[in-house]
């Protein structure tokens, strides 16, 4: 059984491209096997959806509802799927307890269920399947979810000698950091911050100093690390740099990164990727067996280990250009293609699951080029980038074709995406709407018509809980401020059902003030759709945004911006995170015809187990598609 997963592929685009003869391999599967819409999870966002795929369960049973979660007792936000723990050092500075990644997902993966019944697996870069599992005669390379050595989703570095005073004063960027370069005779020293320095009481990062020498006439930069030097031309990528961050003399953390020289003339500007785990010596294990990373390094050389594999942060903030970003997507997709084909050739597995995320990331960041109604649509730019999304689909089809060529007569091939995609033209702030409609209050502010949080009042810290009945954090979740559940809850549980119904009705009526478009196609009642062992942490209402709308970023992070509606001016112009799953299915193709015509993400693992003649665990919710 071979399952190829592509994050965020929109079926309508696939249909159009197949009709135009552009996806010959998928077209062949649709004619000779199966092609359906694939039902996604609610919400149809990657942490929830891939967890439903992996565990064959809906969110009510696996417990992953959003990128963000909150702890009701103190309203503190957290990462919605888990996070790394810090290492613990012994008194002599040696490592006494290594860091681990704690996933909050409930339920086992279908490949673990298969492996327990003797099935040999290769699980390659499946999103949100981290940490690596204990599998026999199998290998797993974890993908999305693997952090960088700082413990973040990814933190890039922007080095420059041309930052303004204002930029120097604010070195922290979304998903990155500025490192100002102070040149003297065209040489500068800068320290690269690595992992948290757990040997210190205060919050500090272990640093490695490097030297940077610019030759502005030759337009080159030489980057000198303690044990290696790299000379790079403007526009060039470095090879992988290898870092050793010494936490104590007894404990070091190794990492890798690459540098891209953006400018090396009058100004020197460089982009550096996040410092990722070293495949041969990972800060937190991300493969099964533990030396699979070293084996892959031997096979292919050093490779990206970060889960958030495409640096959308740097692209959105203009540090990486569109062309450099797209070239990286192409190369990274090709790397994973090679890995998948090689694993097929090795012919020592019964179940291969391999996933790509380039389809999703390019859709998020280049969607405006294919939507003339988007606020930042530009006709000239669209001529160049209008098919950026389609290009990743062409690549997907080539991968499918190469895998099809290697299939044996009884192999079952399934191609899936976890959800579809929509344009994101208008941001809607649920928290602002709640304040304007009298359901929430902000500390020290009395006028609900103008109340808004300050820049410091992020992550729900601005709310006046004594006067707040409902609040929002995440991309589509609404929570009541419930007595007995929330730390300062004011809504009695006897009133909660009526309040949920009232909010739902009002939200369903919300329309864009200028266009009159309805913002939601559906608003789901949590108690109805989230039933299961993980329902206690579920939202009370889950929004189902209509095409064109998504949650405003500030509202998603628990702030209250001034405006309820704002046009999207960010390159993050396509989205699906808070969309209605009914309008956001993914794709499902197979080389075999299947009788079930309404497949869901939860069904694929069950179908694989069925095909392999293995027992399906009783708590799996999916059904076999045969
Ligand atoms: Zn996405």
C-alpha cells in the first residue's frame, strides 16, 4: 500500500487542470481507478486534518482542534499539537534528561496499528506525526511539527548593515530575527543564537560568533565559522553550515543552516535559514530508527530537517524573494520525491506513506496572483506568478507518474490531500465582533464601539473576564467564559446552550458591510460535532468561513484589533484554516476502483489495514473504502 499525501490541494483546480490535459497521471487514475472529493476534518486545517488522517479519528477523539489552544483555567495559549520540553542538566553540566517532544494527540497512528501486526512501514514527512514512533523493521522521518534548535516552528535570520534605527530597535520579526552587521574595514562579527541556554537561570540562547567579510567590488561575502569558511556570491546559496552550540563543556547541541546572500554591494544583506536539527546528531530525535537521519545524510548529504520546511515567514516579510522561495519549493519537493522513489526501490516495506507540503505553502502565499478580486492582485505580477500554485500541482502529477511506473500488480496506490483551499480577501476579527456586540470587554475600556487591545495585550491578556461571556483564540474557535471550566468564568452552565444558540444565530447573519456577502456558510455547535474522548478541550462554536473570509491574525492570537473587517494586504492570501469543511474537501485518487463515493480522511488508514488483511482497531472511526 502506497499513500502519497499532498497538503492543501484544491479539487477545483485539479479538475480544471485535468480537463486541460495537464495532469495526465492523475487523469489516468481517475479513469482507471477512483477520483473523489475527500472529506476533511472540522476545522479543515492541517494539524486537525493530518491528525484525523493519521489516527482515523475526528478531532473529538484525537483532540487537535487548531494550531493554538488555550488552558481554560488561566486562559494561557499554547501550541495546539504539542511542544518540546527543555533538556535537564546534571550538576557537572552533563545531560541528565534529554529534551523530548510531547504531542497532545490522542489515539495511535494506523501505521503503528499495522506495524504491531507485522507490517513493515516507511513513514516519510507526514505532517503532525511527531515524535517518531517505536516501529519494528520500519523507518520514519518526521515532518511538520519538528522544531528548530530554538524550539520554534522556525526562526530565520536576516543579517544586514542597512537596517534603520527603528529596525535595529526591533530585532524580533514574525518567525525571524534581525542581526545587524556593524562593518569595520568590511569585516563584521555577529553571534548566531542557537538553543536555549539551560545552564543559566535567565532566558538566554547559546551563541556561536562568526566573522563576515565583504568584498563589495567582487560582490562576495565570506562567512567564517569556528571551523569552516564559505565564500558566497550575491544571489548564491551556501552549502549547509554545521554548528556546534556548547551549552556546557559536557553538553553541546549540533545544528545545520544555509545562508543566501541577498546583496553584497553597497549594502550587505543575508538571509539564513533557521538552525535545524543535525540529521546525524538530532537535538530531539525525529526518526525511527534513531540513526535513519544519519543514513539519509550518508545517502543524500545534509538535508532540511525542520518541519516548517518552506520559509513563508521570510517570504511574507520580504526577506526572501518570490523566485528564491519558489526555486526552494521545487528543489525540496524533488528531494522528497527522490527519497520516496528510493524507498520504493528498496522493496523492504509493505506500507509507504509519504507527504509533501509545497502545494499548501505556495497556495497560501501566491493565491492573490490567481484571484483578480484579491485586494493585492496585480496584473503584471500575475503574468509571472499566476500559475505558481498550478506549477506545484504539475510537480505533484510528475511524482504520481514516477510512483505509478514502479507499482507492482497487487499494489494499492492512494493519493490524498488533507483539505482544499480558498482565497483570503477579507479578515474578520471575531474578538472585535464579540466586543462590539457586548459579549466581551477589554480591561479599562468602557465604550464597546471603540474598545481594542494594545500591542502588548496579546494572547487574551487584554480581556476583562468579569465582563466577558465569550472569546476567541485560534483560527475558527469560539469559547464561552464558562463557570467551573474557565478560571474566571461568568456563564452558568445552565445558560450555556442558549448562549451558544444565540451567538450562532447572530454569527450566521453577519455580512460584509460593503459587499453584503455572508461571512459564514455554517457555524458549528461544538457539543454536536465534537463528541469523544477529547471533547473537553473542544471549542463551543466552530466557525465555517465562506470563500474569501478567514479569521484576522490578531484575533487568532487572542487580541482585539479596532476593525471587525479588514482587507488582506499580506501575501498570505489563500487559506483554509477556518473554512467550512463542507466547501473545503481535499482530493482522493486511487489506482483501484472503490465502492464508497464519500471518502473521508479517517477512512484511508482503515482502507490500508483492510487491504493488508490486518485488524482495524475498534476505536478507529473510519471505514474501508472497498
Ligand atoms: Zn495550509
